[in-house]
C-alpha cells in the first residue's frame, strides 16, 4: 500500500517535512538478534544512525561485515518505522574467471543466486517468522543493477553489495534514484573487482570524500584488513595476498 504522508499528519505541527508518496510501514515488531560488535563496527552504526547521513560508501576487504552491518541497520530502521522497505542491489557479475553463462528462468529466478548473501544475513539477524513476514509483504527485495532506471526510493534503505563490480555510470544511476527519507549504503572491496578494470567504485568514492559532500549527507567509511572478523585465517590470507597485488 502506498500513501501520501509526511513525518506527521497533524496540520498544526511545526514539522515542515515534504509530503511524498511512500509505502505504509511494517506493523509487526522485528526480533533482531544481538551479537558483540567491535569498536569499528560501532563507529559505522553510529554514523549510519545519524539522520543527516543519506549515503555511505563503505570500502573494505572481505570479512569485515560490511553487508551484515548495513542490513542490521536497515532492519533497525524498518523496526523503528523510519523506513518501509529494504532494497538489495547487486551486479549480476560472477566472481570467477570461468563464467557459467545465462541462468535459466524468470527474472526473480535468475536473481536468486545473487541475493543469497542477503538471505544469509537475514537468517543471522532474525527468526524465521520475521523473515517470512518481510518476504511475504515484499519488504525485502533484490534488484539487479541494470534495472534501476525509472525507480525512485522514498523512505527505504538501499544496500548495494559488491559495488566494485559496477561501472561509474551504473553507480551514478544508482545514487540518482534517492528520494526523501531514504538511506543508501554502497559496499565494495576495491581488491576484488571482476570487471577487468572497468570498476567505477574507487573513482566514485574519490568524488565524495570531502567536507562539502559530508555537509550534504554523503560519507565514506573505510574498513581495513585489521577489521576482518570472519576469521583469523581470512585476515592472514588477505594481508598476504595484498602484498602480491
């Protein structure tokens, strides 16, 4: 259901929020699992929670919980009725030098393998009953990056995963879809691009890593190899391989 609403319906209120088309919020309560966080992860969530922050480019190696943290914050915003939906965007680029080719089936079937990281994180963060509600009400959806034109996101959290596999043009298309009351996380690992030098992730970050961008609600947050929490072995492998690059 889409309704015209502002931050308040009270005509006597001093709230000057724009009246925009947006979907009604989730009526049920989410039961988000808690887990210990590192100080760096807490810093990221503090930044994400700032209402003035609209876009966060998140750069870091595999295993630093980029996707987990972005989805965690998205679920909190849905639970607090600050947004209505979580939109998960990912490039349909295979992370392999040997390609499988086109997948059979309809668009949702083709997209299924690419949204598996989202489903994994939902399983880590929510009981099955909550996940079923979100999926049934289509409050969590996956969209390939090539299907963004014409979209407009109001009161949604947008999590863009594997952004190092997107071109500068694709990233530009993405960030120009942002409407009112939305928050966008653009996650990438510059060391793991699979599009042969065409990645626009580093170039896009460089355009917005300044004070003027921060004043306009666009921030850059960086994780390093020291922030890898997946395992000590992954941290060792990442540092070792980086020396060879």
